[in-house]
C-alpha cells in the first residue's frame, strides 16, 4: 500500500549522540599535532574540532569509531575556545538535514554520559541550541522518560508541535506525557518486558499501544507506529518480520496513522549499508510505511524513488531483506567481488 513520496515524513536522526563516523572518514585529520574533525562552517570558514582526551580514551575510539555528535555537544557546552566550533559543527548537521528535506529533527543525548544530571543539562542545552538553528519541529528521543520530559519543557512557546519518541507497553506513561505537552507520539511494538518475536507479536503490541493512545485522548493522526527494525545480520528473518508487521498494522488501522521506524537499523553489521537501506526503504514504502527515522543526507528519498529494479544490487539486497540469503552471504560475497556498483 504505497503512499505518494511527498507524503513521506522524514524524522532526521543526526542530532543524536550515538551517531558515529569511522576512522576512515575524510573529516578525521590532524592539525597542529592534534587529531580532530575538519569541516566547513555555513559561512564558508574552515574549522577544526579536536578530539577530546575522554573520547580518545574510550572503547569506541579504540574500535575506530568517532561519536562526532557527542564530541560537538560536549565542546559546545564547554567554556573553552572550541565551544563555538562545536556549536558550528551542530549547526551544519542541522542545516544539512533541512536541505535534505527532513520534517523533524530527532534529539537524543543518552550517550553523552551515564550521569543523569549531565544528561539533563545536555538535553536542555541541545534543545535550546537547535531551536536557534532551525524552525523544524523537534522529535524528543530518549530511553528515559525523565529526559524526554526535560526536552519537552525546553521547547519554546509558539514552536512547531514536537514529537515524543517514544512510548511502549513497557513505558505506557509516555502517552500521558504526550497528552500533557500536546505532542504527536511514536508508539513502538516493544512488549512489556521484551522485544517482539515475529510479525504477529509486533502487530499485537503496536495495536495495544494505538488503542491506549486513543483512550488517552490522542488523535489517531498524531500517532506514529514503530514496528521496530532489527539487523538482518543477526537474524535473516528480521527484515521480513518488520515488513509484514508494517503491512498488518496498515491493514488494521488504515490511512489514519503514520508508520515509521529506525530504518537504517536493518543494515547494522553489513557492508555497503546504503544499498540495503535504500532497498529496505523502498520495500517499507510498498508495505505501507509513510515515515522513517533516517539520515536523509546519506539515504535521500530521491534515491529510493530511482531504484533500478533490474540491477544485481537490487536483487541481492531484496533477497537479504526477505530472508532468502542467510546471514547475507551472497550479498557480502558480491560486495567483496566489487559487484554492487
């Protein structure tokens, strides 16, 4: 049940402290004996954001992963000379998502620290900063209801209605928060104590959440359903499970709700992720999705609309996503042979 591409709501996921680049990124360089991120600010100035000692002492750095948004937030919140550079780095991220047609900006600071007080300061600071950079509505995202509340409180009067990400059977109180702050809300297919197993459990859990949202006084049009997207590198059935759940949820509730999800989760652990992500977005659209929590810069919707269905990459990615290529063996072999284009 595909909807027109213009009706696809993009929740841009890049203002998120989990976001990482690899040590091979062209942004990572050295200046004055320091390792850091080189980038061009929106005014054309060449800037450099050095890696912090804390970052370089962490496990992610040892695994050649740089959590660049976390670095920028920490720098921006600091009182040192790189505070302005951190803010300009975030400004560029926000601008690039706007240019890539994002409709919401997803804000998450969960990995900034394990200290709840530091997380709270970071959430408040980041929400305030992003509102100075963009008029786009915010999606306040966290595994902590208290952090979500902090983010919603920091949204200014007169701003576009935000999105709460997310509520589930294990934290049903998210619906009360959405009602209190008059937000739209993402409800997920998570169970009361575990992740869903298969399409039917996703549909049932999501349905309970939709009904609970309606009983709470939330309009159906303000409900986004996330059937939960898991990596097919872990289990070959995960892609088809999610696609079947999207189709089942759409059939049950019709066109009145949005169906979304962290679409790029499907490709974790797989090379040439952009190919898998593009194919999955196309299949999700056909199944009934009309929203996605995605990186619109790396995975533009224009690419989804221009997929060459006759290509080898399309057929291999589709087989992997539909569970017809166990652990993506044929897909990975084609990548190694340079056959994916």
